[in-house]
């Protein structure tokens, strides 16, 4: 090796073709169905693991950025769906702080409860609400993923509000049964567990 490689994580081509920036999803269920469909298409097209996520304007449901798991194809353990959605949002909005004063309140909707890595990313991102589908227990039991040592009181910790911290509202279990079906399909396909 004569130089260090540049690092880039790109959305799959099908996302660029099929997902339109600026679409609105009125309800939490609509938003969750959208991210579950991202996860399902990611599995069906063999472009990553069984996880989808997206950042939306919290009040209007405007889609800011989608994300899907890209770990294997990008050769990067950081390329989880939540992380990809947050990174794409930050680039689209030209800020590392998704809680900046000039922005509307933003939320991350994800087909599964964040692993330990994504839990930290959520904490630092600036979003004001996290909406999850499956739990870590379901993700592990159904698809065999090791989600790391997420604290048992993780949702309460995100909701904590101290002068130097931002409180993050947490809504859990939205359409969990539908999200579980994607995990089941992935497990039956023999996809990698990591």
C-alpha cells in the first residue's frame, strides 16, 4: 500500500432510483413501513443486511434521507442503516448537528432498535426523536445478530435531560411484527450475522 484509501459509503443504486427526496410520510406507521420496505429490498437485492432507517422532519414527515445496512459491501462495520441515514442527512443538510437551531425537529425511524454503536450515534446526532421497530432481543433471537452491550435502560438514558444534554423522545415497537418478517426472511436466506 502506497497511500491510505479514501473511505466512502454509498447508498445502493436502487435507493437512488426508487426513493424520492422530499416525499412525505404522514404517520409514524407510514414512516416505519417505509423503512421496513427499505430493509426488505436491501435483503431481496442482496445489497446489505436486513435493516432500514430514515431521517424525517418530525412534524411534517418530510423525508430527509434514507439509510440501509451497507456493512458487507462497503467493508465497513460502521455502515449500519441508522449510521448511513444520519450521515446522508448531515451531508444533505450541510451540518453535523441535526439538532441545530436553524433546522426543524428531526427524527430517526429505524426498523430495529439500535445496536451499541448506533445508540451512540443517535445520542450525538442531534435528533429529537427515535422510533424503533423490533427490539434487540428480537433481532438477536430471529436473525442472530450480536447488538453489543446496550444498557437495559437505554431508552430512559436517551430521554434524560440535563443542561448539557439533549433529551431524545423514544417510541418503541412500531410495526415490530412487520419488521420481524424481514429478519426472518434474512435468517432463512443464510445471510451473514455480525
